């Protein structure tokens, strides 16, 4: 054991996360200043913060979040009070206001001075009735009944509406069935639909759901015009995290039943599906709190190490936010909860370390105004917003025709106020698709049955948006009798690129009841049928080919070659790119012919050339010839395909940690199409772990939408230094085996024969490990994403890849 202990001590120095000394965060707003007012061991792993009526700063001190066996600390969470004990104007003494909870998330102070607390499983009210600094009265408000027990995807996000009612959120609960039970016995049940926002009276009565389709609503607040805002954490593949304006009956698109990645066709993140609402802004990674700030909003970004300010501007019947950073720190700056103090300053907690498990570190900060708070410049309600508030109380079909999604949603909310009248609507008299879609949404919100909702008529509607909403309802409620009709519409080959994946995913879900596994097999069968259909349109067939694995049995080299010569650009592109990904001698033989086919566009020829890189030796003469082609697209593709795997001389390149210098050196003229060829190349190896537009592996996050999550600079930084910031769900493991070997890989959380665990290494290859042979395992400091990627690619290739990922044109 001494030998093994020493080995892991050595690994700790080179392979496991350690916490470096933190640098002081920088304040980018000249009007403000930052002061650290407390740190560990006085306060550790702080989350929610609030001020009570006596001016005491209350802080949730987490002791239970992903707690490890060797953690030293109190057994339960505590709410600590930080006070000024000697009256000198500085807080200097700590006491415990309350303790005994698990997975505690949020605090909020009611108008009467009582303190509301949200843990993962319950919401309750605390009072200090004898003013001794310790809560002595606890009143239940609501609780969860569920098997879900992940620390931070339950109840959270407490705030109070202007009328004194309590607003709170509930996370996706890993899709587990649940009953949310209020103090008066009212229950709301569910499971699989993702996170929701709820409202009840301050005493826990009259529980009702406000909105759905969020992921984890960690923080909420109202502005002076009674707009309700929420910061929503993101699933792993659908960026960015979101700043949302929450409106009654709003559907923000996310459902956990279709997987945590967020890229399933039956999920939306920014109004991609009919009936869903867009975000007000994309935020930094892992936002924990949102706070009103003199006409703007402040958001704490745990993952991006900063405090963000969002300037609000009108956008029809809602608002949009423009972000500017206020405080920026290093990787040891992890802001969580935030509150405005009685003095007008902002106080916020700092988790400090990127580690999810409690770790004994923490800080509190005070962000104050140098010359006093600025004048509060409120964003008055626009005419459209005022109209929306009126519509939410009216029964008005015509308003459903509005192109403004938030006006439409207000009209839907108005329809739900009169359920009897809504159920009596004559579907056939609704003149527009927009009205039928809105009525369908309203009927779903009030819990109408399929018959009451005219679901059969909706599925046969002339308007595609109505049909898609009907398909969503059918899939969400597992209405299996509709499978035949969905299959018939899919096989007809007339669905658009928007509807096709929705139908496909719904059929697979209805037949299997799961995402992945059997659902994957069913999806592939449906795709195979569509790809080879004699009646489907070429565009439908192209979509099916692109979504199938390149080596699927139905995609023979002969068929792909035949399709590559058909007179349809979409079908040609799908066929040639699939041939390029097969990496077989037969496919490469056809690619060689296509590479010189002047009947094809230069981009298609370049796609064919890229596939020949897998057999450079055999096709060296052809590639050499094509490097002299008059067309630069073809010549460039040939040069890249002919390059061997030797590392590029890096003498003239900037250090990997100087991102700005890299950005200045990258060429400005780039190509998304060429970026796709880099993404799928053996040198870049991106597609061995990641997916883009349906192509690639599903080990790491889907990168199709990464450009919506962050800017070019951040994407480039992740390529240059992949271990700088690793999302917790993608942390690799280092395994010490009983024979002394040390392995590193990302756990796929799958068991294979004899219950062996499956991992994937930095090259994208899987390996199996007998769990009985694992002596010890630890989280790896290094990402499994290869760190040598910049040394494998030219600056032109890096620029093209960056253009693809960032979404630039």
C-alpha cells in the first residue's frame, strides 16, 4: 500500500487538480470597488445569501454538496450570520442562524422579515422570534416527494413577487417522477418535463405552475416594472446558459425526458420549436443569481469566473439584454449567490474552487459604489408589453396571429383563464394556423385530453407549426396510438428540414420510451428507410443520410456513389461527405474519381479529396497533382490531405496561453466548409469525441451550437488549453489498477460483458476495465481532449475550424 500511496502522491503533482493561490478579481466598472470581507475557514463553500430585517448578512454554508467520505466538517449545512459586533461599521463576528439541512440552495427575505429557505427537497420559513440571532420557528411551505436526489436540480431560486406571493423554481430532477406538495395539501405532479417555475402564497397555499421548459432555474428576481427574470443553467450540449423573462404559461423548450444534452429534436433552447419562447440573452457558464441593478441586471457566472451586467432594451413585448463584464477573476473566482445590502452595495458568495464536492474553501465579497449608487433609470414598459399584460387577462383569438412571440404567449395565457370557454372552441372555425397553434398550446396547458384538444385535426393541419406542436404533445404524453400516422407522414418524404427530425425522434421515442439504446436503433431504421426511399424527396433523403453513421449497412459504397452523381446538391453533398468518413478502400476508390469530376462543384470535390487523407500513401500521386489545380478550394484541400502527421514547427507561434496573440495571427479569410473538413480529419480528431450537425461521436459535448454559447476567443482558448476549464460532467478519471498500471479516460457510464466498465481515451478509443481491479480512482486534472492539437494544424486550418465552431459565415 505504501507503493500505491506514493504513486498517487506523485500523480497528484502532475495529473490531479490542485488549488493554486487565487489572484484578486478585477473590477471593470470604474464607478465600483471590490472588497473581500470574509474567507475560509470562517466561511466555506457559500451559496445563497440574504439580509434579514436586523441587517445581518445570512449565508448558506454548504457542507453536503457532493460530500466525500474524507471531508472534515459539520454533517449538515448551516446558515451563518455575519454581523458587526462592535459597531465600527465592519462585520467581524460569525454565528449560526440555523443548521441541519441537506443540499441547501437559496435564501430570500420576506416583507415581514422572515427568512425563506430552499433546499433540494423542501421550502420552509424561519423566524427568530426572541431576537437572539438563532431561528427558533420553522414553518413548512412546500416539499418534493421523489426519488431524485442529485444535489442541485430540485427546488431553488426563491424570490417574492410585488404582491407578496412566493416565486420559486424546480430543476429537471433527472426526469424522475415527482409530486410537489404545498402546505395546504395542493399537489402538482410531473416527471421528465424538465424544470418549471412555480408560485404560491407566502403561507404555502394556492400552488400553481407559471412556466415550464427550463433546465435548472437557480436564481430569479423582479425589476421595478414587475418583469420576472430567471437565470437558467444549461444542459451539456445546448449552449448558452440563459437569461429568461418568465411569463405566464411560457414554454422555454427544454425537457429532460429527451436527454440531458439539449440537442434532441424535441427540445428547444432559443425558440427553435413552434410554441416555445426565446431567451433574453445568453449568459456566462453556470449562472447562479440574478439581481436588479439600477436599470440593469447583475448575474453571477460560476463557470466564467465573473459578475456580468445586462443592459436591458425593449424588444417587442419582452426585453433583450446586452452583456458587459463588471468583475472578472481567475479560475479560483466562482461567484454564486448575490444580494443587495441595506447600504446599496452588492454582497456575493464565492465557491472559489472548480470542484463540485465541498472542499473547505470560500469567500465573501462586497461590490460597492465609490460615490454612491447611480440614479435608477428604469426601463418603462413598452406599448407591446402593456398590451401583453392586458391580453393575459382576455380571451382573444386574433392576438394569436401576432408575430411577436410574447404577445402570442400573453394571448395564450388569457385563453387559459377561461378553460370552459376554451374547451368549447370550434376548431374548424379558426381561420389561421397561428390561431390553431395557440389554441392547441392553451388546451395543453389546462390539461385537456387529446380528444378535447382536436389532436387528430391538428396532426393533419395544413400548417406545419401546428403539426409539430401536435407531434410534441403526442411524444411528451406517450400517445402510442398515433405512431402509425406519424410513420405515414414520415415515409411520404414531404417533411421539411425542420419537421423531419421532430417526427423521426417522436416515433423512436414512442416505440422505445428512451433516448439512446433501442431508440438509437429505431431511429437508424427509420433513417435507413428514408435514405433509400423511392418516394421521398432528395432533400429528405439527404437529411436521413447525414444523420446515419457513415458505415451503416444501408449506406453501401455503390449506393453512395450513385447518389453522389444525382442532380441534387443536398443529396450529392450528403453522399460524398459520407463516403469521405467511411475510410474503406472501396470508398476511397470512388472518392478518387469524384475528386477529379469537373461536373461537381469545387466544394464537393474538396469534400471527396479530404477523405483520401486516410490513405495518403496510395493516393499520393493524385493528391500531388491536385495541389496544382487552378481552383484554390481544390488545391488547398489536396495540400491538407497530403500532409503527414508530423508536428508543425511552432517556433514562430505564440505561447498557448496568449489567446489574443493567436487571434491576431490567424488568417481572416476562412471557410466553414473547409472547417468541417478539418473537424472530421484524423489530425484534428474532433469528430472522434464530438458531434457537429449530426456527424461524429457522442463522448464529449455536441459542438453544433457552441458558437451560440461563447465567442471565438473562448472557443480558441479551449482548443489551445483544453484542461484550463473542464465541465464537471466531462471530467476524466485516473485509475490505479492492482498491477500498478495507471489509466486515464472518460467514463462512459456503461457496463459491458462481465460488468466491466467502459472508458474512452484521449484518441477517442474505448477501453474496458474490470472494476474489481481498480484500487483507486481520482478526477483527472487533464482533459481527455488532446492538448497537442495546435501543433497538428496549420494556422489556416485552425482559422477554418474556429469559423465552423463559432458559427461565423
